[in-house]
């Protein structure tokens, strides 16, 4: 039995050291065959490589972790959470819940036809997508890693909100990833109200698993008073500054008479 040395080589009798680190078994077999022929030891050797023992595996952790890199993980603890922990954990500001795990090609690949000693063809890697919430809550799935697995922690997708209705620049906006955004912030981001008397607001919020959005009633006037009335937005919220009979009347008169008359309306 030959042991892989610290420098990633095995010392094959008569042939000498052959580098095999990071290779799947069929590629390691080819490396030994090729080196044997290149060094003039054999002409067309038949080589079979089997894995007798592995104390640790080598995995790569990249993406939104504190210390991306390659890590040795004990075989008994070779799972997703252990690998992420070795990489310093998630970046709290940017890491999302989605993780992509790419396992190396199957170790039991069929030898491609060709001349004796031909290298095995490109082997198909296996990639799975994992939700970190499923891992931490122990919900199904195989989260064990293999030698050569690559763990990619995806960036958190932009958390968006929308502002519609009586605002100057309605649309969809980002920013919830970077900071808390409240009702008055959202209206300001949308350019402010088209009418200062527009006070009634509805916030449409979809709760996980819900078929229909929950409607939250709000008031600009009350929000200006501070406290919980200035509602903290959640990803996906739609803020609608509503039209009311009063705003409709003012808009109608405004379109006929002009813009200057609104100064005489109480509350402006």
C-alpha cells in the first residue's frame, strides 16, 4: 500500500514519485501509467488505483464567507456546516441562504475507448443547490462533502420594495440589504407625494406561505409623529399612497385651474 505524501505524491516502486493530489482515481491511474512510460520503466503498463484509507478530505469554500480557501476536513465531520465553519463562517452583511455544492466527478467512471493507457475523458461533476435554512433545521438532503467538493456561498439577492400611487417617481427600489427602510423613507425615495394632502397609505405584504398579501393600513401624518406608525418595511412590500375623494377632487380642480390654488387648502 502506498501513502500519499505531504507534497501530494506517491512513491511508486521502480517509477519514483508521481503527483496525484486533487485527482479522482481514474486520473491518478493515468498519471502513474504516463509517468512509468515517460521514465522508460514500462511500455504499456496496466495500472489500477484503489483508495485504502482517507483520514481527511480537501474541500474548497468560496463566495460570501470570511476566509475563502481550501481546507482539510476530517472524514467523520465532512459536512457543509463544518466546511463553512472552517472558512470563518458567513459574511453577515452579504451572505444569502443559497449554497451551491459541486462534487467531483464519480470515482467509478467507465474507461473511454482508445489506445491502452489513454487518459479518461472529462467526467461529469455533480452540482446541487442547498438552502442553508434546511441544513440548520435538519430538513432532509445529503449535506456530506467529498474530497474535492467546492462549496459556493451565494450572495444575498437584492431585497426590493415598491412604491406606487400618488408619488412622483413610482417604481421598484433596492436598499433593504444595506439599511432599515421605513414608510417615510420609502416615500422620499420615490420622490415624495404628488399631493401633500395625500395621507392614506396601504402596505401590501406577502407572508411566507400565504396566498394573498396582508394589507397594513398606515397614515403619513401618524408616521411623522414617529414610533411604530412609521412602519419598518419588509422585502417585497408594496407601499401604495392611496387616492381618496379629497385627493381626487384636488387633482381635478388642479388640472382645470392650475397649481397655485392648493396653497389655500387647509393642511397644506
